C-alpha cells in the first residue's frame, strides 16, 4: 500500500517546484516507472572512492527561490504534520513532525535534521566527485523530488551519518523497503553508481520487498 503514496509525493513535488519557479535545477526530461527490482538492475556498478571529499564541495542550505527560507527550512515546512509558525528570516516556532526512520514524532524543529537520503559523501564516492560545483549544489538542495531530502530525528541521522544500505538501514524494519526504493530512485535520478557490497545488500533487501513500480525523475542533462 505504500508505493502509491510515494508516487503521489514525487509527482506533487515536481509539479509544485515547477510552478514555484525553483532555480538551479534543470527540468526533468521524463518520469519513468520501473518495478523496484528492475530499477535496481539499472544502476551501474563501479568501485567507489572518497579521495578528495570535503563536505563543503556541496554548497547546501541555500535559499534558491529567495523567499528567506533555506533548503533545510523548506523541507521542514513541507513535511510538518502540524505546521510551525514562520517568523522573520524563516525562524520556525512550534510545529510537529514524523520521523519515518525511527517512528518518532518530534515537537519543534530543533530536534530535526534534513537528511540527504543518499548522503553527500556517498554521492561523491559514486560519481559526484566528477561533477561541477553547480551540479553538486543542485544535488545538495534538490527540492523537486521529495525523496532526496527527508526530515528525521537528529538521533537517527547521526546514527546513519554517511553510510550506505550495506552499513545502515532505518531501525524500523517495516520502512526498509521504502528506504531502499528511495535510495535506488535517487541514485538513478542523479546518475550515480553503486559498489558491489551495496548492490548485494540492496538485492537481498529488495528480494523481500513488493516489486512495486517506482518513479524515477531524470534531468535532461544527465
């Protein structure tokens, strides 16, 4: 029952971003639906290297639409279960969020992180090291696909750090299929590879998941 919800969120996010005039990202060329395991098979397999990585290579938490709210704040506003009050310079007060990684409700924005589902370091390892600075900025602030960034507890995010699914999965077993589908869709969206250990872990995981279709939104210049 989860897949249709994910598909709706993706389509809604793309349409909302287009109508809002989000800058810095090319428009998706097309949205392709693939069964989960077929989508995994589409990912290129390659060795990874973290040589030269620094977090500052990905300029993040920018204010792309110049409305006073950073990318982090935009994620929190979009995902609030109960909307926070938005003050001057987009200071958020109150509000309530649900962290799907660990099945926790959080009151107040200070206990939350906006997590890159595929971490910046992992993106670097699997292809982003060859990108331009602008493309890395686009990746780090991608609001046109709501799977790329997700509001989760700071505890869960810091448990995960920059590990891939071979090394870390959400503590909640019943959301791991969702997590795997989002990981795969993001890597396909951005033309990133997986290494053999990651491939094996994802294969084992997705073999136990419904082979439901996932939507992959790709850019014209990928």
